[in-house]
């Protein structure tokens, strides 16, 4: 009998997924461009399950049960195409090629179409949870054909994270849907981290709360609606003392945030599908600004630090429990901003489903993120509830009862925090842009009418009227009369 699945690309992610599969009773054929990695895995972990060592893709394919399942876990980009090219000459109709790396969904769509022409299934799978998730149970978001999921699904569900007995894995939609959903997950992750950073900065700059003290605040917040993995690990990072200097580690780490690109993809794709994911875009920009260290240094000299050191929570909130009040306001501002960020992420999924013809089920997607992945949070249960029931699904999560109530409760605090941030010069791009998004959506009239007037003035781009159907243009440079066009 042949192996159940083959894994090619045995760096950290591939090796851990292969071990996870083997630990779950599957016979896993292994291949890596450089055999040393294959040997290292077998030497260290052969006791975990049944592995089959192979030295070439031809040998890997040869070793597999039919229909064959080959999981590619090589460096995203050209390497994936190189491996696919070699594999397609070796596989037979009905075989399944799986790309579980961080590929861009458009690439997955292209690859899926090309392989479908050859009678092969190509499945782009979003995997979240990093190295540890890959080994112990990640959140898995498979795309590709429904047919391929019949054969692949049970395997993926077995190795996925478990949330109260339910696997965090389900077919999400055809071709690139899995990678798209994973990309949006990463975009939301960017925003989640940015709002945590903004809360930290505000509480330190305006209420004087030092990192160790804030570790306690975040620990406390983890018992509220904000309960999540990221809030939990924030307290651990904040309480860490640097061994060398004895200072909080967070003060020793260079304040330039890195990025591998998935947040940027989400922002760009949001623009492409016409979905305003402002919180995600602002989070990507915030990382970019942080990385402009040279420019920041010069600017800091030209416009010395904006924060008035005399500012205290007392000044902002009066006497009494001023600090505590401010901290509670920041918690609410963080929660409201997070709600907007998820509302935007799901809005983007809805827009993409229309654009690409995917049958995305929002409730299922929320369920996949409850364990194994970085954005796991109690909020996902709330989102599932919002999408539950046979009635019409909310057009935007902000309109779901669960969200409207929470936003109403947080709103005054959210406004106070954004106003304080602006007044005292503490940057809070996502707190403010999420509030602007909320205010824009609920406004009866927006100044877009003036934008349309201006566009018509300089470019004859035309406009529509509120009082009658049709398309109109004003002869601005002539007699300024209106014509219907
Ligand atoms: P890397 O992205 O570092 O890629 C290294 C692997 O790719 C090695 O096995 C290497 O082989 C192989 N490789 C590179 N170029 C080629 C090529 N031209 N032909 C064949 N093989 C090639 O590995 P990771 O394990 O870090 O990541 C794998 C995938 O998983 C990536 O898409 C990455 O973005 C994604 N990822 C996902 C994470 C998540 O949380 N979901 C976290 C980290 C990564 P060799 O040993 O011979 O050099």
C-alpha cells in the first residue's frame, strides 16, 4: 500500500505539518529539494509515525496511494510554480496538488485553472498558527474544488485545531478562496495588533502606566469581551524584563515593525474588490511609518515630541479614579475599533464572494478562527451568532444586534479617547479611522456630493440627482445650465 500523502518542502512549516499528519496515523511520504532536511526529520521524529523517505519528486509521486495527494510547502512564489511544473508531468488525472504556503490568492486562481485543464485538482489551503499550530493543530482554510475536499477534507480536519470537539477546518470555496480567507485573517491580525499597540501607547503616554503595570491591565482585559490569544500574550510581552539592562524588554526592542506582505495584500485586495478595509490599511501604514527610522529621527528634531509631559489622566478626566476611568475608556475604544476591523474584514469577504463567485459562509469562516490561529478570540463566537439563523444575514456586521449594542456602549469612551489622542499628539490611526468609518456609514449625507460636483466641473464626469433618475452634467465653463446626458 502506498503512502496516504506526500509532503514536499520540509523547512519548519512542511516538517511540522508532516509530523502532525504522521502523529494522526497517516503514512507520510517525504521529499525536500535538499535531502539533508528529509534525513533530519526522519532521524529525529521517526518514532512519531510512519514516514517514507524519497529523494525526488518522481519517487515521491511513485510512493503514493491513488488518487495521489501531494502537499507543497516550499517558499511562496516562483518555487511553488517550479515544483508544480515538475509535478504535473508526473501526476495523473484526479490527483490532488495542495499548496498550503502563504500564496497570493490570484496566483492560486491561476494555478488552479491551469491544473484543472490537465485534469488535476489544485487546492490552495490557508494555514494559520505558525510553527506550533502546524505541529499541534492549525486553523485550516481549504479552497479548490468541492470534489477534492471529499478526499482531502477528512485528513485536514483530523490535523486541524480542535475547538470544543469541532475541527477548525472546513471547505471555504472554490479556487483561491482558501488563500483569500487566510489573507483576510492576516489583515485582521495586523489590525488586532495595531489597536493593542495604540492602547499601550495611550495608557503610557497619557496615564503614565508603565509596561509591567499594563501587563496586569491586559491580563484583566483578557477576562472581558476582549478575551483573545493576542491580548493574553500582550501581558507576557509587557512584563518581560530585559536581562541585559533590567529595563522592560519592550523598551529595548527597536520600534520598527516588520511585515511579510499579507497585510499589504489585504489592503490592496480591499481596494480591488471595492471594500474599504481602512483599519487593515492603516495598520499596514502604521508599520511602514514605524520603519522609517531615519525620517522619524529628523522629524522628531524638527517637531519635538508632541506629547506634553504635564498631561496626566487627571487633567483629562478630572480627579478621583481618573486613571482607572481612562484605562476603561481605552478598553472600550480598543473593543469598538476591533469590532469595526472585523466588520470590515467580513465586508471584504462578502465583496470577494460576489466578485469571484465563491460560496463563502461567514459563520463557518468565523468558526475556523476560534482555535489554532493567531486571531483566536471570544469575539468570534459573537460573530457566529450574528450570522446565525435563517433570516437575512446582516449587510455589515455593525448592523448585527450583537454589534450595535456593543458599539453603543463603547461610543462615548471611543470618542473621548480619539479626541484625547488628537489633542495631545499620540498617534492612534486605527482608533480614529475605525471611528471615522463608523461615522461615515451612519451619516445621512456625506460630502461626496461636493466631490461629484468637482469631478463634473473639471472632467465632465457627470452626477446623479437625489430627486429624479438620470445622469446629469452642468455646463460649468459655459452658461452653467444642467443637461441630462
Ligand atoms: P520557507 O518559506 O523558508 O521555504 C523553504 C523551503 O522551500 C525549503 O524546503 C526549501 O528547500 C524549499 N524551496 C525553496 N526554493 C525551492 C525551489 N526552487 N524548489 C524546491 N524547493 C524549494 O519555508 P517555511 O517552512 O518557513 O514556509 C513554507 C510556507 O509556509 C511559505 O509559503 C510560508 O510563507 C508559509 N508560512 C506559513 C506560516 C503560517 O503561520 N501559516 C508561518 C511561516 C511560513 P531547501 O531545503 O532545498 O532549500
